[in-house]
C-alpha cells in the first residue's frame, strides 16, 4: 500500500534541526498491522492520536475503519475537526470549564464530540454549563481496570450513580464505557501484558453488563493501550479499541517486546555541533526539549541512554552509540569505544537520527513531520500537527 505524498525539493541535509523525521513505509506497516488485529478481533479501531497529533498520520490509521478517532486535548479536537475528522472521543475526564470551547468546535465543524466522566460532580457541573449554552454531547463512563489513574471500578455502586446523573441531564446521552490499561506499559513481560489485557476486557464488559442490567442502553465498550491491543487474546464483548503509540512505536515498546527495532517510525534529526575531548563526547543540537527525558523500562538502562543513534539514512542504530546525557538544548553522544574514533565518524556538521524512548513526549513540542521513505533522504512531504492544549493552538 503506497501513500501518495506531496513532493518537495528538500532532503534531510536541508532541514533545520532538531526536526522530526517520519518513515512513511514503517508507519504504513504499523497501521496496517493494527487494522488487521482489530479485524481479527471483530472490533472497530479508533486510534488515539495524542501520539502523532497529525492528520497525515490519522488518514492512514483510520483507513478501512469507521473513521472515529481519540484525542486528549482541546487543541487536538479543534485541529482534527478542522481536518475533517468529525467523530471524536475526548478521552480525558471532562471539566466544566472546557464545555464552551467544545461546543464551539462541534458547531463550527459539525463534529460529534464524545466526553468522558468518572465523577457525579463532574457530570453535574459540565451538564449545567452545557445546558446554559444549549450544547449536547455523548458521554462515556471511565472504568478503572487496574491502572489506578482515573475511572470507577467495574463493580462499584458509583457506576450506576454516574450513569443516572448522565441520563438525568438534557445535555448528555450515555453511550457506554471506556477503559485504558495504561499499567500495561509497566508490565514485566508478555504474559503479564496478556493478563492485563484480559482484565481490561473483562472489566469493561462487566461494567457494561451492569448498566444494561438496569435497563440502560450501552452501544460502546471501548478499551485501549498499544501493549494490550498487540497481545490481547480475546476481545469478545468489546466494540472498539484505542491504541495510539503503535503508529510510531519507540524504544520503550521495543524494550518490552511489544515491537521490533525496525518498527520504530519516528526519529529526531540532529546536527553534530561539537567534540569534547575532555569528556570524550560528541555534542548535538537536540537536547531534553527535543528528545524528552523519558527513558525505557522500570530500571533506567545506561546502554539506551536518552535515545539511540542512527545514520542520517535511518536503519539500525550504531552499536554502543547513545545519547548519554541531555541538557535543555544539548545532547551528548557517547560510545563504549575510543572517543577519537567517534569524533572521526561524526565530524562537526554531520547529521544523525535519534530513536526516541517515548514517541508521544518526543513528538509533542514540534509543529511538523518531515516524511521520508526507507533509506531515501528526500523529504516527500511535510505534515503539520497540533500542539498545546487550547482551541486554535
């Protein structure tokens, strides 16, 4: 499946650094693999776009799907609605202060925004604001299936109280339940991920059954997270899944066995700006803001540093070469070999690509992707993306 890309005259040697580089061949492969998983399980794929924040990525990730997407910020809602994605799940607990902006987005683009809540107080406050504006929204109840971040337990009596509060509001229509097994990112091995995936499925289905047992209509049972989407053995009772980082993958997913190194589609292009013979390190112009300071695994691994270093053409990382340290705008490359050999291999002005530990955090500050294909250094397209948190950002 080839992606039609807008032609440019740029190469990676022309791009100002630091910059995001996206390999469209790997991206396409990742999107197709997840679509096939969804099809095997008989569920819809509603990709979480907080990782890419890009319509270019979204068009691939929703190909062959109903077209719904998941987002995490008002800025993303506004951006994706402006790009024609009109079925949007806002997968963060609703705050009444955001209702006015969400109502504007729905009216401006003709979008349908589905909200999320796990507190009666939040439902009532948001409903009062929506009623004052004449706004209407669909609503999902967030279920905690082990992550301990947000949500109500599947068997908690509060589940029914929240559902009734939604039903009592003229502003909201109850659609169903949503859960996110974020703790799967910290699971010690694939068997643990599979257990979490089953807990996620079973918990969401149990919550939906309790609502139906009270005569409430439940059309959506939504689960999500890339590790559980990759390794779930069954999804009966579920209607959709919402993985996100699978579009790009990253070193953290690779370290946990969720993907291979060659499945990582995203990298940061950086320029060598100095050699430090005293420390034996190479300086690049991509630091903590360009790469993030997230690291892989529950125990930080010095061999992975703050990212692995690849040639400008991409491909496999150079053995032993890593971003050993980061300052705000500086990255320091180190190797286990002789420093002079490193200086000779990476002269000042040369360029490298860094594989990130956490693609979502790395991509977030940037405003565009430079899209390449395989080892070709030509930039086939430049894709825009959302940034920030507020409408119009």
